C-alpha cells in the first residue's frame, strides 16, 4: 500500500488529467462512430426501399400498402403463440397478393 501511495504522490497531476481526457475522447469517438453507423444503415435502408418500389412498379406490381403490421398466431406445444410481422410491401399482381420483406444489404458493400 505504501508503494502505491509513494507512486501516486510523486506523479504529476497533469498526467492524471491527460489520462482521463484520453479515455473520455475515446469514449466520445466510439459514440459518434456508432451514431454514424446507425444513420448509415437507416439511409441505405430507405434507399433500398425506394429502389425496390421503383422496380416493383416497373415490373407491373401494384403496391397496396407499405410498412404494414400484421398479427399472427400459431400453436406451439398446445399453447397459442401470438406474433407480429412487419413486411415492407403488400403488392398485387395477377390477383395474387404478395408480402415482401426487403434486405438491402448489398447496398452497404
């Protein structure tokens, strides 16, 4: 214990402040990076949906709804389970309704 006290007593307080600021700056940079990555994913998701909407219209699909939420249920081990799904598009072509969920990961590469 005396050795630790001796080391701390002889160290300049400026180094403690510099050490603290170094870690604070690292933490702040990590937060900014995570925010940037989140906004990037949101932006590319919206771009992917816009491209998909144009592609669907170009290929003759009629877009009935976007971003709808559907409730479902299933029987699992004799217990009723409820769930929600949120497809990106509900489209129609040749009197057939189709639910579409987009995965625009290729835009990020």
